């Protein structure tokens, strides 16, 4: 039996979700089920679930926006923006009784949702995956002790997070999922598979911090960063909180090689309450995310529009 697993690519939680779901599916269907993985993203040129992708006898979408296709047989997600239309939501509800469709925006990671559902509904044994589950939840919920801890890359697992965010698709994703089902997270994180890929990323991470320092502008409780004057390797959110610890929100717009990206976030270490649903703002412009963090992507030809939207969001969050 062939199964296609479409998961959120370039995302530690999406990768970890694929590991948990793979174990769940083998527990239910048997060890002979043939699994293949597809990385999905929201940016230009990134794949999105559709009928051609979901071509297996079993088809799953994990940690990603819902696709109301007839071939979809499993669904797990926790994003508030999982359903783009009312029709998508209705399609999902029609399939809840199958016991294979799960959505809970109260969860801080999709990995933990799959683990809990697997244990409670299917008697899934998750021994050996506890640390992966905990780290996926920590990273996706940004439950670090401080912003400095969130951007520190001394820990091999945090270096692995960076590698997955940069390379989490294709054969590399498939290899990681297979390895993590058999070996401890720390062993994989310290392996040459990760370390060799992190070495060039470490320099880029340091450069990104300097770029944020150069481009950031404080607008009251919001830090606005326009990095579109040059191509950026990545657009993250935690750096602004480390550099501007009193800020409540950040809005970063960057020009990537594949398109423009806007990252919007709430600083959980600011001491100020979260008073705006960021996912609702991002959904308004075709993006999505969580109440505390979200993103929007545009093709390069719409760079000026991305800058305008980012500027408007920063003004909105600034009150």
C-alpha cells in the first residue's frame, strides 16, 4: 500500500509531524506500507497539496492548510488559518466521523497533536520520540526562556532547526524522517548530516542579525524591518526581540531569491499582552499562521506590494 505524506516543508514541526505520522500509519497499516513525503510551502515556487500530489492509496496533509480533495484520507493541523474557505471547513467536518481528520488550534504544535491523538485513539507507542515531540512543541510555540536562547545556535538541536528551515524538502526530508524514527534526536542533530549543512548557515545567521540591526526602525511598540534592498537568505522573527527586548511586535519584509516574504510576530518576552490575532491579519493578505506569529509570501514581481502591505501591518499593530 502506497501512502503520500504532504507536510509543511522547511519547518521543524512539519518534519517532526511526518515522523510521528509515519509511525502511526505503520502501527495501523503494518510495516510494509510504502511512504513518500512531499514538502509544502506558501511561497512562490513552493508546492501545495493538490490532486496530482495526493496520488497514493493513502494521502495525508500535516501541519498545513486544508485541501478539499476527494483523495485526502488523513489530516492533522493546528493553525488558526487551516481553512481558507467555508467550503474547506465543511468538507473537513463531513469527514470527522472517519476518525482520520483532526484539527485543534489549541495545540502549540502539530507534532504534539499527532502524538496525543495517536496514543489516545490508536494506542500508538511513542517511545524514543519524546524528545522530538518536546522540541517540536518548544520551537513551534517559541516557548524559549528568552529571545537570546531562541537565536542561540550552540545547541546541536537548534542548529538542526536552522538546517531543516533551509533544506527541509526532497530527499533530505525523507532521510531525516527515516533516521529520526530509528535514532535519538540528539544523535541525528550531532551527525555530519546536520553539521556539514549548518557550517555555511552559521555565517548567514550572524549576517542576518547584523542586517536586522542595520535596517530596523522602532515605531512605538513595533519594530519594522525592511530588508528588501538586498537578497536575504532567510527572514526570521526572534532576532528583533533580542535586539529590541521592549518591543511588543515585529514586522520584517525581505527579498528572497524566490520571492518576497513578510514575517509578523509577537514578542512573548516583552511583558506586554498579545492583543491582536496575527493570523487573522496575515490571512487577510493570503497568508496565515498562529495568533502570535504569521507570514505572507509574494512573487518577486509584487515586491512593492509586499513592502506596502508590511508597512501597513506595522502601522496597524502600532495602533
